[in-house]
């Protein structure tokens, strides 16, 4: 199977790499651009349907693997969920769909996974806590999938940001799948990695093409499904924590953005410039410096996820607390930096106003004298 994985991975990379320039040309022909605005960072019209290249490269080989190696789940419902997740965003990229309808379609795609038999059924924390979710397994699984679909989409606000994060996070899922001997998940994760990599070459700043909602929803969907297929079967808590830890930076960013919108009385789905990459840019980071910071944090979190797999499950919660502490301190330092720069700007403005007032007084006295 490993030989097939290598062959299929190379093939999906080539298909993705070749298809993206074609998609860029089609976007120019049919005017399928992500237009510029005051909120967006890019300064020119750029294709917004890059996810199509990822889907074209990944879907056929993935369907073959799912049908051939499906275990304890219905492969047809899984394939249907993948297709619906992609089409939900891709159609929105073409004609724009209202938020309520997109949410409904996302629920349908996530429900396909529930119908396939892949569900979050219980949670075990070492030997001192166990809960069986029972009927709540259905809404919990649907929420889990929709959350990751939208998480990837919401962080897709800068060249190379969301795809770079997912490339790093998914790489660690590949390593964990290899360690745990889960070869079906390993194969699918490798295919996803290679198909994203072919796109990423064109998405790295300055980007020639964007992921679009189709690509973001599809990638988030697959990323959320891999743990349900058993990335780490021996510890139920780890199945939850590993994908969340790997995506902890964007998840934390999204949480703070939603809380700020709620505090300010704004629509929770209304786009703004309070995301992490906007904030780092405001304090002086360049696009590539922002990517370096976020990529480094994601890689560090990936190393922690490997440690969590390697150590005894009783240490899992201690590691989780330490990880959350590191991320919390990082966001606190960012808040302090923003406050300091804001104060300096205010002092600079006050100094300029005072200087301007003194110059006006000097001119006045010269005039009357």
C-alpha cells in the first residue's frame, strides 16, 4: 500500500500543479476574481477558485482508496459528504450564496459523515473520566465538522496563510498516522498534502490564485474527518486534541474575533480586520514575516502533538494546559504590543498637534509685530 501512496501522492501533486495555471486562465476569461476592498490585503484582482485544482487532484484517487479500504463506515456517504462540502463553497465562489443556505448545506455534508458511521461517540480521559455521548453524538459530530470547515475559511485572509497552516498541521497528522499504523488515513492525508502543495506554490505571496470557499470548506472538511477515521485509536481524548492543537492558533484567533464582534454588538459573520494577520500587520510585520511567525507556532504545536502521542495518556492534560498557556501568553504579548504602539502613535499625534499650535502662535505674533 505504501508504494501506491507514494505513486498516488506524486500524481496528485502533478495534477494540482498543472491544473492551477489552467484555472487561472479560466478565471481571467470568465472574470472569476476575488475583488479588492478596504478589508482585504491583496491589491489586484486574483482568481478565487483555486480550490477546484485541489479537488480535481484529490477526489478521484481518494474515492478509489475509500472504496477499497473502507473499514467500519459506509464509503458512499463519505464520498457524498466530500462532494457536497466542496460544491457548497465552489458554487458560492461562482454566484455567492447567503450565509443561512451555506450553513444548511454544510449541515447536510456533515450529516453524510454521521450516516457513514463515523461519529464522536465517547470521550475518555485516562482512567478517571468517561462519557458516552449517546444521541448527542450526532449534533456533536456535525458541529465538529462544520467548525473546522469554517475555521479554515475564516483564516484564509492572506497569501499562503490557511494553506500553509494546513500543510504543516496535516504533515503531523501523516506522521501520527504512520506511527499508529493507520494506513487508510495515512494514504488520504498524503493525497491531501500533495494536492494542497501543488496549489500552495501559486498561493505563496505574491499569490497568483486564492483558495476560495470551495477549497477552504473542502480542506476543513477532510481535516475534521481524518481523526474520526482513527488517527490515534488508543486514546479517545487524543483523537479530539491532536487536530485542535495543530489548529490552535487559527482557532484561538477565530474565538477572539467572535468575542470582539459580540462585545462590539456587531454581526458575528460580518468580516472585519481584527484577525491575527491583520493585527500583526498593524504592528509592523510584513506578509512573509507573518507567515514565518504563524508557521513556526504551528510547527511547535505539531511537535507537542507528537509528544502527546508518545507519552502516557495520564500526562495529556498537563501538556494541554502547558500548550494553552504558551498560546495565551503569545496573544497577551500581541495585545500589549498593540497597546504600546497605539500609545506611541497617540503621543506622536499629540506632539505634532502641539508643534503645529506653537508654530501657529509664532506666526500670529510675527504678524502682529
